[in-house]
C-alpha cells in the first residue's frame, strides 16, 4: 500500500486562479510521445480519460469503466507515468479528445493487479488503484500522446483479447 497523502505535492491557486502544483514545470517539455515506465514527476499521480473534469471534482468508485460501458468499477485507477495516463485518455470510450489530469488520491493506494507482475516483474507502469475518492487537481496541458499507429495497434490488441474472451479487468 502507498500512503498517497504524504506523497502528493501541495497545490495552491495561482494569481490568475489556475492551480499550480506537481508537474507544472513539465508542461513545456512534453513534445515527444511518452516514455514507457518513466515516472512523470515523483509524488505526482495522473488519470487519463475522455471525460471533461474540473479541479476539485472527485472521481469515485462505482462509476462506469472507461473501457467497458456495461461494467461499473469498484476502484479508481491512477498512475505515475504519462505513458499509462496517455493510454487511458486515448483508449477510453467516447468522443472527443482525451484528457490527462493531475489527481490527488484521498486514501490508500494498492498496486493495480491488471498490470503488476504481468509482462514485467513488479509495477513498472507505476499503476495503482483505490476504493477511496481521487480529487482532480488540474488538467495537464500540452502533453503529447502516442502516435496514431501505436494507439491503433493497442486497440487491435485489446479487441483481440475481447474476441478471445481474455479481456479481464481484475477489479
């Protein structure tokens, strides 16, 4: 378990009313596709989705999955890598662009069993889940996602898993 409260940076409002906090200085550096397993910024958690969210909003368990409209999830999922958050934003169901948010878990986190010890030992994607609310701090602006070819290859791989009945979410 990770105590998220002690690892997430403090956020304070900027004079123009826009929040500043963990990851703000990374904004200008994000001109290339995300690097797998690279931590965005120590202590910062991200969440990728198609949903338009506002600072202060709470993501709570029990909502519909971003990837399966017929499934309600018992957890909220977060990551410390832009790579995983970008995939979350790019692969989520729905129309429009994906969004990556800096978020603040309000409770304990556990490793996401859907990726931990699967293709690689441990949790290199730094992906976690919680049964507690996760607060939106701000939208991460200026991030660059994966190439269209990479996203399409991931979509095809996920479709193949669904076709085989192997698209399981351990929730």
